[in-house]
C-alpha cells in the first residue's frame, strides 16, 4: 500500500484566498483524521470521520474551516477565507477498526498564508 | 480533559542510550504510543503498549509504563544519528465512542557523532 497520500505538499497563498487540502487514506481504513501542527500548539485534532461520516468536529477552529469525505478514498479540508494564522502543517491520518487504534499519518501539507 | 506532557529537548552522543519521558493524566487510557517525526515528514508509529503491560521491547526500543504514576518512557539503545527526530508520546482515550489520540508536544532528540 502507498500509505496515506496528501496533496499538495506545500501551499503558499494570500490572505483571503480559498485553500483546499486533499487526502487519500489507506485502502480499507474506515477512520480518517485531520490534524494541524504548529510550534505553539503542537498537534491538534481538527475533525475525524468514520465510514465517511463526520463524527467529531469540535476541534475545527471556526466556520472558515470545513471538511468533507465524499467517499471512502478521498477527503478534503477547505479554508475559506484563509488568514495568516492558519499557517501550519496539516496532517491527514487513517486507521482501521481494531484493538490498538494506531493511526497512520500522511506526509502533511505545509500551508503558508501571506 | 486529557493532557500529555513531555520534555522538549534531549541531546545525546552516538552510541549512548536515550531515554525520553512522558506523563499523562487520563487514567482510562487503553493504549500508549510513541511516534517519530523526521524533518519534513509525517508521524511514524514506532511502538505502542497496552495499559496492562509494564514493558515492551522491540529491537533497540524499550517502552516502560508505570500506570500508577502515569509515566511512560522510551529507551533507545545504541542511539544513532539517524535517530535524530521529534518523538511524540500519545495516549488513546474514548471520544464519541471511538478511541482518539491525544499527543504531547514532542521531544526533539539530537544525536551528535
């Protein structure tokens, strides 16, 4: 398996623009997670899906952030409009229903909003 | 809520043992994990331990769990320069019926030749 795939790897955009981050989970995994990593706050869980349904979005910062999972092999995280404080590395992770709950992470998307 | 604490930085010489420590607050944690993050990469699962175990060994890695003190450690024997990375401790707790992970802020391990 290729692992969790994220695109783009790097994104630079201007404040006010819409940004869409993409994720393809590991085939057969039924949980998908979006995290944000910053120096100040570390790794924060934004939202997670089970069988394509959002289960907990309490970590989503505000209404400018939205996430979708239209099918089992694709998810998006959208920021509209983007702000400089959104600059961070965004990770997608997936896991299967199992006993150890281990999650497998993608390489991340480094977002810079100027 | 749950909290996971780690020291921020550790520096060792190549060949020495490294010990990275972690404390957590959630007494209902079922599994505890160690992840490794190399520069520019995602988090890679190194190992995990079930909460009813005291120790787990996997090649150069030894995980010790003191459930009474809620203390977890990762020992890397014969540390190599390739072990330089950020190491994250995480614990699993129940959230909306599924076990989500709570991560510490990470310990940066620097291995010098």
